């Protein structure tokens, strides 16, 4: 019994120790959110906010460790880029963020513990709570980065890297207006141990409209119900993207999209 008790103590003690740095980061982040969400806008507040983001980035570097991703800067910043609750883009995925000029290529590196916590924070946004399901959902790619919406058009059947326990790749459209059109953004995610890598590339591949899906769109938009135009367009978009996902593998450009997604996974430091 004494040995069993000692074993339990060691197990739970090590788990608590492992979770401590993540909890330290979350406590620090939440304190700053409370502070800045009550603060009045000023130059001094802006300077304090920038300093807070640098402090969060330092905490994340301790959690994530050194990261080198081909084609991206060596020094990551906090992917959480605002601590004001009312700001557009509040609630991005907690992790170190890396980006090229103009955000053509972006990456976020985090831990599975922070990812699970973030998924729970977005439960009311329709975010799946199981990691595998989340990585197949447009909700993940919508809320993780940038301030623009994201529509998933198709899954891309990539080969899981040897050093990863899981991977996913999606093709979609990101924007602040209409999200209907030939998809060109590819997002890939890989998990290695307790480390999670997300890499998004805009204008990654050239695709084309699919006539059969255009027909579905027009049929849905021609319906008289629902009467609310926005609701009708949402239904049409849902039917359109489902059609696109079914038809995409038979398109001439699909193999190039899969190859591009695989090459994005190859940029990640998975060993």
C-alpha cells in the first residue's frame, strides 16, 4: 500500500509539475486580459500592452522550446495579438506565432495542453472538443489565426510524417467578405509528442470552380425559403462546400493541392 501511495504521489506530482508552466502562462494571460479590457485607450496603455505580449511570448518560449521552421523568422511572437476582449481577433490560438511579410505563410506552435484549453474556450463557437475532430473543422482554422473568416472546402489526404502522431490538411478560402470562390489557402497541422504545429499558406495552389457545385449554389440561392437572404446564402454555402469536398478529388488540380500540403508538412521540424 505504501509503494502504491508513493507511486500515485510520483505520478500525480510529475503531472502537476508538467502542467505548471502552462497554468502559469494561462494565469498571466488572463490577468492581462482583465487589466487591458478595463483600461482606457492611451499611448501608455498601448506600450503596456506591447510589453505584456512580449512577456507572454517569453512564457511560451519556455513551454514550446526552440523552433526552426523553413522559410519563417527564427524568433516567434505571441500568436495572441490582442488582450482587449472587444478587439476583432481576440481569442487566437495560444502559442508562438511566426509569419513572413504580408502573412503569406504563417505558423503557430503550441502544446497539446494549451490547445485543449483553447478548444474549451471556444466551445460556444461550435468548436469540436476532441482534437482530431477540431482539426477537421473549419472552426479551428477560422479562430486560430488572423482576423478573417475561413471556409473549409476539402480535406487533403496527406501522408502523416514519420515523426508525428497525427496530421491533417485542409483546403479553403479566407476573407472578410464572401467566402465563395476557388480555394487557395492550405492549412496543415502536425502533432509530435505534446507539441502542435499549425502552418497556413495563402495563395498556395491554383484551383478552379466546379460546374456541378456551381449548379448546386444557383439552385439553393433560387429557393424562396428561407426568406432571410443571409440565412439562404448560408445554406447555399454549406451545400456548395459539401459538393466541393465530394467533387474535388476528381479535379485536375487536386493532386497539386495534395502535393503542396505535403511539402508544407515537410517544412516543419518533425523528427
